[in-house]
C-alpha cells in the first residue's frame, strides 16, 4: 500500500498516465497530476480521484520541456503536499514521419518533451529524494526505444534516451535509497496507438494476440512504486505481449 505517499504523474490527464494516477490513488497515494490539458478538465479528474479513493489530488498545468516551469511546479507540489515520494514520467508526444522528410522542429519537440521533460522532472525532484533518502522514479519508455520503429526516428531516439537516463540516474541515486526504473510498453489501447494504424496490423506482430490496456501498465507502475520493489533499480521492464522478444 502507498498510504501517506505523494506521487507526481506527468501526462496524467488521460491514457496511460490517467490509469497510473488512478491506480496509485487506489492504493492510498496522494496524487499530483501534471499536464497541459485545460485546468477545468484536469480539476474534474482530480475531483473524481479524491471522491473515489479518499485521497488528496491536485492538477498543475506545466510544460515539462520547460526547465524553470518544472522547478517551480515541483516546488508548489512540495509545498501543497508536504513532499514528493514517487515520480512517474509519463508525458510524451509523437510527431511521426520518415527520417528523410521529418521536419527539424518535429524532431526537436519530441526530444524536448519526451526526453528533456523526463530529465527536468528528475532534476526538480531529485534533491528532495536525496534529502529524505527515499524516492521511486518510474520512467515510461517504449519498445520503440529498444527496437526502433520506422517512421519514429524522433520518438525512438527519445525513448532510447530515457532508457539510458534511467540507468545513469539509478547509479547516481542508488546510494541515497532512490530507485529508478523504466517501463517499456508495446502497443497499448490508447488514442496514441489508434493514430498509428489498424489494430489488425498490430495483432499480427504480438504473440499474445491482443493489445495491452492502460491498466496493465498502471499495475506495473504500482509495483515499482511500492516497497515490494525496493531492491529493483536500473531495470527496463517490457510490457508488450511478447512483441519485442
């Protein structure tokens, strides 16, 4: 159980992030959602979390690619909640195209949000974790960062970067009792996956012959946030139905 813990979930308004926020809240964690969605819509989500799970929840509008905004937002969350124990770096975007026709701005924006955003949030939370000698960092990578996917040079590069960042941070902060791990989802049934192509095309490649659910990723994130995973760090755990075996 996560009673008394506070978790930050970036990109927590919908999809995988929303499922993770709900799962952590169901286990007793207070939840701070970071997203770029409209404030009223995010307030409705946090209100639902509070009423469903009897925890404290709040939403913060923050562009994770903005270093100063991340620093200020984490300071506000720390003041509002009394500290941070768990950081889930889930915020991410896609701007797919073949590498020879990809616009530079589309490459840069994906790297800035997906990879630099992860770095910004770890840096903003890191000193707090070090002071309390406790922290769980969970970075949402992708099998795209393990195998590379055509049309996703920017996305694959960002997710591969997250994997390298995860391992470096695990080594840097391990001595302070801070665990840092990554989850590499395959094809999960979200709006982002729907935009990639037809479900039938995906199923041909997946040994389990089904798409994953956001709840599947949330369950793994909950395990990595819990004390049951206290001796696991620097790992990249695939949750992909066997796709990247």
